[in-house]
């Protein structure tokens, strides 16, 4: 029998053995993959995150670029991205949310649905993810912070943007013929005067193409929204989106009629009449100013047109062989990819924070075809002077508004698209066409 001090020492010794055994067992139990015993002096691997389900719009080359952007996150966290890309994202996302199976994160290029989800309590605020709201507030333009805010709460941010305030032209053709690119201080009348001068020199001033499969007519809506914002201002523009200004308003009528001047004035458009304009693909519509010799002088399309031009003319040098000048008046509309989440799980928050970071977005900037809104990505990060100018226009514009048709979305957006092709075919029916678009808004609200 053990007595006194000897007995106490034995129990302490046995207890230490038991504690050591438990600690050894815990270190060796890696069934859940949370910890790995370091070897050769390497630090322990981080705890692995789970899968993150994302519904977005990208496919093809854009998806490859997105995969490159998130590859470091997968490598550093052990998480995995399950991405579904579709151009019909509005329909699919709505069905999933209404069915109770939303993705973790959505990446659409519109704000109307986002704002409805936020107002309905379907989304989690950025503040639910540690540090995310602070990152966005410190590093994104105020105009886009405002777009991501619903009822005073920040629910989303924007990570890939395109300006629509870009009129593409051939600098060599302009120099050879004595034409001068317009500046933001110019007026719509100056644009008409330039068009007339080009036409007097024997060349159709414009290439205008509207065909885009299910989105046919969208290039025309982009032109009309640029006219509307610059001629009528932000308050009227916002009113068209929220419904306080109907499509039948005089300002919208004026925007359509000015669009008609550019598209329907005799001799202005290389495609000819309305039938050819409506039947020509919008990508092919970017080519005429850069053919040899040019068959038109100007094309209005979003900044993404740079990619179409360089794909078709691979030897074209940005700034020398193709460039853009701003829409007269300097106000800018544009599209962007919204980023928002339906939960605040650790994996979701981790990936949201990755997407919001300058380091992640720089990956796609380096690849090309990506304009970041992150203010820590400098203009010298972009691959050429045209891409730099587009980024500058987006981040420094004094008056910016989100793409009008993407902001309204749904059946109203579709009616707006159709209204473009209908107007080109029958401009005398403008009043009835605009009334029909407004009817689509009322029908959608009733549903």
C-alpha cells in the first residue's frame, strides 16, 4: 500500500500520462481534415473550408478568367467553387430563390433583382461577413456603394464593370481627314455636326447593329440611356427606373428621337435601313470603322467592344488604330457584375472577401477584358491606353448611372429591347411603342 506523498506523486504521474495520451490522440485524429501534423518544419495547413455555390453569367473565355481569379482562394483555403453560368440568370435565380434553394452567392449583371431580393429580406448584409463592409466602403466609388445599398444597408458590391459612354473611332482615319474627336464638354449638336462632316466627306458616319439573339435591341437602349442621362439628367433617369417618370415622358420621347437622328438620317448608317440594322449582329457592327479602308467612322457600344475589335483585327494597336471618345456631355452609364450573398457561412464570407479584394481582381485585370472598380488598382495596371481610359471614365465620372435596361430588368427590359427594333422599323409609331413599354411595367407590377 502506498501512503502520503508517494501516493500523491503517483496519481500526478498517471494524470500526466493520460493528458499526454489524449493530446497525442487529438493530433493524430485527422479524419475531418481540419489539422495536419507539420513535417520538415512546415507550418500546419489551414482548416479547410467547404464548397461555395455560385450562380453567375460567365462562360467561355470569361469563365476561364474567373477560374484564374478564384484559383488562389481554392489553393489557400481548401474550399471548392461550384459555378453555374447562364445568360438567363434572372429567370433561374428567381426560380431558385422562390423555391427556397438560392445559391450561396449570385453574380448577375443587373441591379433590379438584387434590390428586390434585399428589400424582401432574402440577402445578408455585407456587415455579416467580418471586415467585408469596411473593405468595400474604403475601396469602392461612392456611386457603386450607393447602388449596393438598399434601405440604408449595404448588401452588395460590384467587381467587373463596363462603361457605355464610349464612341469608338479610327484615329488614323480622323487624322488623315482632319476630323477631331469630341470631348466630354461637347454637345449632342456637336455629334450631329461631326456626323454631317464625315458624311460630306463621302463616308457613312455610323455603323449601327442591333441583333443579339434574345437581347436584340440592347445596343439601341444603351444609346438612348446615354442620351437621356446627358440631356435630361440623373433625376429623370432615376425616375424612368423607379417608375415615377413613365416611358411616355417627353424626355424619353426626345431620347428616342435623337437616337433616330443617328440611326435613320439618310446616308448616316453603313448598314442602310432598319431591316439591315436590326439584322446585323452587334459584334460585327464594331468592325466597319477599322476595316481597310474604313466603311464607317463611328460605332457606339460599351467598352467591351475593344475585345471584339482586337479579336477581328489582331494587329490593331490601342490608341493608334482604335480608340474612343466620351459621349457628349460626359455623363456615363455602365454595367457591372453585382456580387451578393444569401447566407453568411464562413465559406461564403471568405469567398466574398476574396472577390472584393484588389489582389483577386488584379488577376483578371492582368489577363485583360476586366475593368475593376477597386480604387487600389491603378490605371497603369491595365494592358493598354484604351483600357486605362475606360477605367478612368468609370471611376472618375462626376455623373454615373447603372445601365437602364439592366436596372429595370424582367419583362420591362424585354419590352424596351423590342421597342428599339419596332421604332427603327416604324418611327412614326413612337408614341404607341412607348405606351406599350410602359404597359409592360404596369403588367409586371400587377403580377
